[in-house]
């Protein structure tokens, strides 16, 4: 499931779910790359990633949180594992790259031709 949340909600989610893998897409609707990445994350959230929670934070709605996190470019993907930041990437990420990253973090092994 892929949910829209605020920055303050993310802080609570990280505290309440210390053993989870959490992907956050910092996005803005008026940026084309952000919309393309949003579609990729939505698709991946419907795949076999039961151990990963997928969230989207609108950079305009949560601008204070975005600034406090040091995010200067949209889109930005961050991934937390056990409440620790383990991945940070800015700009458009390919479906292939994100899927490989999520597989590695969640311990999924699949043949290269499955990507």
C-alpha cells in the first residue's frame, strides 16, 4: 500500500515501527520526474514487498519537514531500515534500480531476467 503522509506523521511511523523497512518518496505534483517516480513507486508497492511500507510526502504541504531533513531536490527517495537511513537518492530513479535496492533490503533473491 502506498500512502500520502505528512512529515510529522513520518516521525511517528519511524518511532512506532522500529523494525520495519520504510520507503518515503518526497514528491511534488508539478514536477514531471516526480510524477514518473510516483508511478514507479505505486507499482512497486503492489508487488511482493509485504515487509516494506511505502509513503509519499508532498514537499509543498510538508515544506518545513523537507527542509529539516536536508532535502533540496525533488523527487527524493529515502529508505529507512530499523529506523536508520539506509538509502537516499535524488532525481528520477529507474524501476530496475529501485526494485534491486528493495530486493536487497528485504532479502529477496530473484533471477536477473525478473527485473
